[in-house]
């Protein structure tokens, strides 16, 4: 087939009016929000929220943890959107946003509690559970984000998938944080980060395979 | 008006269903891609054999992804990036075995001109479409028949023919991606 024949063929594939894709990001966000809500309801029904979630001191520390995990959601979604195009740049520093917020949390904790007993705070008591649950909760939101990216044309499918992984890990960690009783920034730095790393790697691998175009 | 705005204008018209504008745009893109791909391959010391395949794969990608172009941004850089993506992809798939090093700069001068009529890999790829899709693609392109004509012959509706064509094009793009020369 000559190029001219291909052009004839492409011109014939004319669906009439193509609606501009500008509403697609909003629809994608709605899908991901629905997936997040679903895992939130399922997880909190099965595992239950931590005791005293709404009371003063616990409310504050859960808020700090959520600041870190929601920073990952925001950074991941913005990056995924920027990386969903064949051309243009992305704000590379955004990858570090969750770590930056976590550092702030760590400094505050050090100011409050000092450094004694830091090993115990970092090790925690249910690290393996955390390491399993966060990736598990992240799967559905990750799938939603990958479906949204599939309709786009990312310059690097693996990188776009990794950004989707970061957002999904943030969603998974936010949901898990409502249940988890480990309140140290050191625990987050060690175990939440490791769990997020698993999801980011998963996103990159899946992206490379599924988002190729 | 420069060519970027011109292409953007043509694509806007094409997305509103203007087939003539779309043909014109694809023709101009094919020519621009041919020159750009030849230059890039020559700079890498590779032969001209792949040029028409890369041009065709790029046009197919432009076509299938045209809804994702944000028309508040210029079209040319977007189209250029799509072509670049396809070129890189193909070089990676082709691997090092097809690398043809040149030890003499004169070699770039005696490389044959790319041939827009070259069939290239697309024949091999077309052969892997299922028979019904191959038949449809051949009828609409090589034989130059209309969708209505094909619909009348097969007893399907014109809409069904259009849907089948779109599926065949998506399949073609997927086969290109899987193809390892």
C-alpha cells in the first residue's frame, strides 16, 4: 500500500464531528474519584477506621499523615496530566512534593518528641500489613488512571504510568491512613514510601505495556 | 499566516468532518515527515529503507490520536512529536541489527531518494489483518471504492462499514507496534 492509498483510507474514516477532548480530563477525574470512593467504603467496612478518629489529638496527627498522602495524589495527577501528551514538559520537581511535605512532618515530630526511641517509631508494629494493604487498595484507582491515560498519547508510556502509580499510591495510602495507628513520620518514610514505590513501579511496568501507542 | 497555523486550521476543519481539508493536511504532513525522517536517519547513519514505513505509521498515529490534540496549542509541534515518537519506537524495535554504519560521509550523498510509492512493511502487516478487514482496506484504498459501494456489496449498512474501517485502522496500528523487522 502506498502512502497515498493510506491517506485515502484515513480520510475515509470520517466520523463526522470529533468533539474536542478538552472535557476528557474532568471525566477521567470523576472516574478516579469514583474508584477511590469505592475502595474507601470497602476498606473501611472491612478493616474499620481507627478508634477515636474524630477526636482532637488523633484528628491532628491523621491530618498530618493525610497532608503527605494527598500531596502524592495531587503531584501524581498533575504529572500524569502533563505526561499524557506527546509534546511538552512536566514539572519534574513535583515527584519530590510528597517527600518534602513528609520532611516537614518529620521536623515537627522531632521538635515534639525528640530523637529518643526513633527506631521503634520507624519499625512500628504492623509494617507488613501496611506494605500489603496500601498497594492492594491502590490497584483499582491505578486501573482507573491507566484507562484515562490509554485514551491519550503519552510521550513516555512508562513515565506516564509511573505518575499514575504515584497518584494511586497516594489514594491507597490516604485510605489506609484512616485505619493505620502508626503515627510517626519515620514510619511513613520507611513503610508508606516502600509501599508507594511498589505501586509506582507497577504503574511504570503496566504503562509501558498498556499505554504504548 | 505561517504553516503551523495553516495545519492547525486544516486539522480543526478536519475534526469538523471536512474530508478535503483532512486529505490536504495528510498530504502535506506526509511530505514534511518524509524530509524530516530522511534527515534524522541520515544523521544517525542509517539507510533510507525505513522512511516510508515511518511516514505511514506516523500518519496512522496522527489519525488515531487526533482527538487528543488540544487546539489551543499549535499543531505542528504536536505532529512533529508524534512522528518523533514513532521514529524512536521503530528504531528501538529494529534494534542494532539494522544499523548500517557509514564510514564515509559521501555515503549520505549517494543514498537513494526515498520513494513515496514504496510499499514497505505495510504489505506484510496488511497480510496479518483478518481476511474481512484486509478486503475492506483494499476495497477502500487500492480499489478506490466508496463506503456506500462496499456496503451495498456486502449487505452491511454504511455505518457498519465505517465502524469496521475504524477497527481495521486501530488493528493496523497495533500490528505495526508488534512488528519486529
